[in-house]
C-alpha cells in the first residue's frame, strides 16, 4: 500500500500510470508533473540514476523498471509486478523512443534502422499488450503513443526515424478503431521539435522549438480532455499541413537545403541502446 504525500500542484485525473522513456527530456517532465500531482507512476527507462532521482520525490508512489521495451518477456514481467503492487493502470504512456540520421548507402546503418523500428514501433505494442485485457475489463483508461511530426512525411537523411514514427501513427490508428466502444481511448501525440537530448545535436533550423515541461503539461491536459490527435505545439501541425500542400519536388528541395541529423558515431548523435558494436 502506497503512502500519501503532500502535493504542490493540481491532482491528476489519472491515478495509476505506466510511463516508458522516463529518462528522456519529455519523459522526465511527464514523470515530475505526474508525481507532483499525486499519481502512482511506474518509471520505465534505462538510466537507473535518473529514475532513482525521480522516484525519490515520491518513493511510496513509484517503482523503477529498466527493461528493453522491445522485449515482450521483459515487459510482461514488469506489468505483472506493477499490477500486483498497484493494480491496473488507467494511463499508459509509451514515450520511449530513439532518433538518428540514416544513410541507405551505409551497410552499418541498416542495424540502426532495425533497432529504431524495434524501439519506436514494437516497443509501443509491447508496452500496451500486457495491460490491455485488464484495462478493457476495467472499462476505462487511456493509451498514449508518442509519435512525431516526422511521421507525417519523409525527410532526407532521416528515413529510419520517419519510417518508425509513420508506422507508429498507423498502428495507433488501427488500435483506436479496435477499441471503439470499450471505454478505452487511444491518443496519438505528434511533437514537433522539443528541447531534449534527442534534438541537442541538430544543426538545422527547428521552428516552434518547445520546452519539455511545456510539452508535458500540454500533453497531459489534452489527454485528460479526450483529444485523440495531439500536436505539440499545435501551430506546428498547421505548418506541416501547409507544407504538405506544396508539390513534392518543392517540398524536397526545401528540406534538402537543411543540414542532416547526425548518424550514429558522428558528432552530436544520440546513443541508441542495444545496437551491435560497429567494426
């Protein structure tokens, strides 16, 4: 039984949350806000010291898990332990994700693409699956998948990431249709550029750059209101739709003029866990 603690913010409408990617910029912001609002939170990530620092603010309302989110057995074990301690969640936030540049001509980048698809797409399904039947029986709850505006259209040098987020958007669409009438909601979050470690190495213009705390606050408010499609910030969705009206050749020419996202091993690249060693 968890013990109550004093709160310094409004109480969360969700009381039992599983959050993956809790070590990242958006994940940490979400965790801090949810714990401050009195929720019980499963903190899932790979950086144990970061998770321990988050959990220290609410040790009786949190638990730490460090699985590979793409490993079904590991996620099943986490779910079983969590539900046994705290019960069935009413909010799942599949936020774990990785990003990196991609070059099809480079053989080593194929492993990068495979791993990115495993984490960004399969990792969402393996997060949802162990909880879904219990949540459906409960008859209420929200499942949130953090995609990206990069999934709306392919961008030069970013094919693996765009492909993974585009696939995630389609998966969430399918799941949303399957769960109509069940009492469960499926929310697709498409951030633009957030100030996080994933964007720290970008050398190109990032319009609408949003602070992680602001994005977390907007995300949770939109989920609480029942919005199924959430763009952060909202004006970036309008810009993306406007650019989508341009002829493809014009759109590509604009993007080709921008510096590319660093590939694994290049300066400014973010680490992708679980990659085989490069030779």
